[in-house]
C-alpha cells in the first residue's frame, strides 16, 4: 500500500513518477523499497489519469457498498456451511461402508 501512497504523493506534488523518485519517497518514509514492486506499479499506472481515477473513486457511495455486501454475506455463509455439512455426511457414510 505504501507504494500507492508514494505514487499519489508524487502526483499531488507534481513530481515525475519515476522509479528513482518512488524509491526516494519510500526511503524517506522509512520503508525499504522493492525495485520490482516499484517497476510493476509504474507499469500499471502508465496511461492512467490519476485525477480522473481519484474523482471517480470519490464519487462512489461508500455507505451503500458495505450494506449490500454485509446483507449478502450471512446468506452465502449459511449455504456454504450447509454444503460442508452435507459433504461431511457423505464422507462419513462412505467410510462407514468400508468397515460395515
């Protein structure tokens, strides 16, 4: 996550997003930079309009997402538990026939 923060900081400050600049920001923050991760992030951000991405992320309703996910999670979890119980019963029945 600190790599993304470094990229955002460089962007906000108007600096060029280069591997050297990212390395310097991360080092100044007390982190030990990984050149591979820096290179991967820079490649992923190539061609991305960061201002537009931040604007669209800020426009998303935050309160709606957890409510929808929270309501669906218990139902899905119950179904998963039921399936696991059914599998356990099948396995137990199959093992019982071995010693029959």
